[in-house]
């Protein structure tokens, strides 16, 4: 006879497991922060991870930013032309990129490329018992492996988002000024007059820092907590990409609501 309480038991078990993982993630973050000093003392470890997470992600960031800017310029021109305001194309492209698209799209690309790679690397180190070997040699794996990768991602993400936005503005200029024929002076002067550093650029920087923190934490946590098998590592990589995307979109809504409240 089937147990009528079975669905509730499954729900309770899943809820307890999620709460346990959330608590473990909080302890894991505390351990990373506690051992961050040693990773910065051995600066070459963090610089290597900045190269791995940031420099090796430049190609996809720059190319994606250029095409997003091209699409924004084309769509924006078609919309502004209806109202006779094509000179405002520059400010439309710049605000769309610095406020929203730059941090969000760059964060999603960063999670897909760098975050999944970090999870796979740490997960494979766990599956091949390299982390246990470090423990046996009195080397803390969080200080040696996790913290440099975490801070490499946190530092790289704002820089990548800024480059994404810059390439997007260049793409909007190419499609609007060079190909369509919008006045060059109006494009740049409207952008310069309409984009505020505090409420537009700085808010975008804050978003990119928060996204980098969240994605880096999710990536190293999923790799460190993965089941030490090929299937377990593959599931951890999938969880990293999916959870990072959901976290970026949720944090974007929360941060945007606070930022708009602050400017009202």
C-alpha cells in the first residue's frame, strides 16, 4: 500500500537538504574569507586565476559586446526614428549597456565560460583525490586552491563587464554613425550629457562586482561539494551554470529596485 505521506516526506527531505547546503555554503564562504590573506600573500596564484578567468574570457566578452551594441544601435535607431529623435541613439545605447546589459550579459557569459571551468577543475581535483593529498601534506586546499580562484573571478568580472559595455558602445557607434549616418557629434554629445557617472556607470560597476562575487562563490562551492565521480562533476557544472544564471537575474532585480529607489 502506497504511503500517503510520501510526497510530504520527499518535500521535507528536499527542504532540509537545501537548508543544509545553504548553511554549508555560508561556512564555506567564511572559510574562504579567513584564508584569503594567504592567497594574496602568494600573489602569483591569484594572478594566474585572473588570467584564467579574465584574460581567457576576453574573446567571447568582446565579440558578444560588439554584436549586442550593433543590435542595440539598429533596434534603437528604428524606434527613435518614429519620434524624430535619432540623435539620442548614443544615450540609448550607453544607458542600456552601463545600467543593465553590460553587467548582466557579461555575468551570464562569465558564468558559462569561467564559472563552469572553475567548477570542473576543482571537481576533478576532488575526484582524483588531489584535495585529500593536500590535506595529508598539511596544505589547506581552501587557501591553496579555492581562495585564489574565488578572488580571481571577483576581480575579473567588473573588468570584463566594463570591456563589454565599451565594445557595445563601439558597436552602436559603428551601426549608427558609420553605416546609418547619424551625426557623429550628436551621438557622442548626447551620450556625454545624458550618462551620469554616479547613477549609471557606478551602479553598473556595483552590479558587476556583486555578480562576480555570486558567480565565483557558486563555482568554487559546487566544485568543492561535487560528488567525486564523472557524473557528479558534470552535474556540478550544470548546477553552476543554472544557479549562476538565476542568481544574476534575481540579484539584478533586487539591485535595480534599490538603485531606482535611491534616485527617486
